[in-house]
C-alpha cells in the first residue's frame, strides 16, 4: 500500500485571508488576535475569523477575483483582494512543499512518524505541571460537549520554547522579538498546517498563576479566550511552562489542526475520535465516513467497518488502534493516547 504523508500536498483553498496585526494586550493573559476578514467565494458571503498568518498567493488571488465577480461582490470584493495582495504577499512562505497527486482509493494517509525540530529541544523540567493543564483542558472540553485534544510533541516544543524565551527576555507577546509567530514557531518544530488552507495554529498565554488551574481558569473565564480553547475544530495541543520574567512565570498553550492527522484520545474511559472539520484540500483525508477499532492494528483490520461515531466506551489503559476511512476510500490509522501524550498500555 502507498503511504502518503503530510509533507507535501496541493495547496488549494476556498478561502483567502486579509491579515491584521494583533491589537490587544493583557497583563495576565493574551490570546493571538490576528483578525482576518475571510472571503468565502463559494458561499458568496463575508465573514470574520482569526488567522495566524497571511495565506495569499498570486494564483489564489486571481481565482478570488473571478469568484468574487461570479458571487456579485463587484468593486468591493476587488478592493478587498487588492488589500489582501498588498498586506499578505510579502509575508507569504518563501517556498511551498512539492505538490502531490490526489491519493487513490485505498491509499493509507498518515502523518510523519517522527517530527524533527529544526533546533535542539529545550529541557522540560515542568512536564508534570504541563500534563495537569492538558488533562484539565481535556475535561473542560468534554464538559462543554467537545472532544479532548491529543498532545503534539511539535506543539509542545514550540510552546515550551516560547515560554522560556519570554521568561528569559522579559516580554509577553505572541510575536517574539525575532519576528516569529505562533504559526511559524510551530512550523519550525515540524507542525505544518499548510499554506493557503484553513488548518491553523493559535496561541493563548497566561502569567496569572503557577498552577494550571489558575491559567485555565482565566482562559475559561474570559469570553474571548474561552471561545479559543473550546473551539470545536482543534485536534492537537501543545503546553509549555517556564519560570522567570517580569510576572514570575509564563504559560503557553498552542492549539492546532493539520491535514491527515486525526489523533484519537482516551480520557476517563471514553475513546474520542476526531473528524476532519478544520480544513479540506483535494489531496488530504476528508470527513470521516467509517471506522474500526481494535487493540492492535491487526485486530482493527480484522473487524468490519462501522459508521463514524465520535465517542465510544473504552477502558482507560486498554490499547486502542483506530482506522478511519473517508468518502473517497482513503484510510488513516492512528494509535490512541491520553491528553498527556502517553500511549495506552500495550497488550
């Protein structure tokens, strides 16, 4: 069977984003507030969302112009596209990964097995404390009717490095003095969301307390941050904590979704299996149509496909391997972990 990773894929998007710089500062906590006005060409409507970075390219700008005329946006739409070209093209990625063809029926899509950071990872002396925040956030999401998040080693590295950098240099910003952003720092550590698509990484920062209950309580108590951490589309989480700096400590949480990665999470005797509701391209795994689960890959492949369901009872500590299939027959396999990133116990 052919293995298609998320290292290269056709960059296509039905959306393009107009980028604005962050404009809100909080002494105790911050959220990346890079507002964007999103032109949904297919629906012919103008909406708002937050986006981590510009995503325009000459090709999709030309496509947007044609789509806007068909949608009736006329001069207003063209003015927005002109603004997009001015603000975004200069910041677009210098190089795009090599495109790949659409995966044929029966192809297994999977994330890269090992994420290699661009630089050596900083030591993490507060892993237990970070794990507590991940567990608390997972349960808060479940209480809100959402799925818990899987830990991403790449997002963990990016979050920790930013927390340590803020503590060392005495600042509290999403944009670091070196010009890096949450999205670029995640990509540097191997977390690729893809240019020109709606997969993304956003960040929350807190310095209100040394304890994870304090940081998460602040985020959940503030309307804007609550909407961030309880957004349904997220699938992965990175947590970093560091001491020092003007406030004594920094918490960083990175929340992300990326193509071809739908990690199942086992929490409190429930196996949660995410769906693809964050982005779409022709070469990426689509919305889940069916699944099968077993304690090993062989056992999962030995049972019949079932209609997709986001949750099922599954004892904590029992290993779980989940196979997913989309409407095009693409298949993806993933092993369940808990919110700390620990794999379920092997048989």
